[in-house]
């Protein structure tokens, strides 16, 4: 994984767009005291090197009927099927994250369900057929916070 050398302007731009992905480039330019063209070029560079991965609207799952958020550690009967299982998990819309992990789990997923009964159906009907030996489920009652990583801006000297 590459660690890109970002200068103070890149970091300031990242702080501004991470705080509000809809901020106009001209407003970013004014805050950074550079031209709009310079901001456009820097943003494009940040996309090209993979520092920025896009912008999106965040939908609150609870507001659209997904009242249960769970994290599930998956144990595969045959860890050789890892790639197959990941591809199948991508087909389950309620699975929103999948992580390679250390520890006992073969993988760790985040899932949203309408309620606990729906969660049970997903585990039984969609996850178990993928070749799980077992799973461990942790239900989240509430997310205390969810944020972007801070972008450390070196102090100007």
C-alpha cells in the first residue's frame, strides 16, 4: 500500500472536501488562497493516486427500515473458498462491508437487516449456504459516531 507524500495544500483540500463533499471548488480555492483551476488539478491528482475514492450521499439505514446493524465473524468450512465467498457476499445487498482480519475469523462482515427476524433469515438462508462452519454475531445498538480519519496539516512555519 502506497503512502503518498501530500503537501499542506493537499491536506487542506482533503480536510475541506472530507467535511463537505458538496463544497464548491471555488470555495475551496478561496479557503486555500489559490485558483479554482489549481484546486481542480489537485482534486484530480488526489483521485488519480487513489487518495480520494469518490463522493456520495449517505443514506441513514434506520430511516429506510433497516433497524438492525450487526457485525458477523465468519468461519469457513474450507478457507480455500475465500474468494468465492467474497464474490457471493457482494451479491447480498444487506452486507455492506467485508474485511480480511487477523484472529480466529476467516472474515468479518457488517450487515443491515430490517429487524432481528430478517437478520436470522439472512444468516440462515444466505450466509450458511456459502459454506460456513459457524458464525458469531454482534448486534450494534447504536453507533456513537462515524467519521473520516483526520488529515493532519503541518503547521506553517
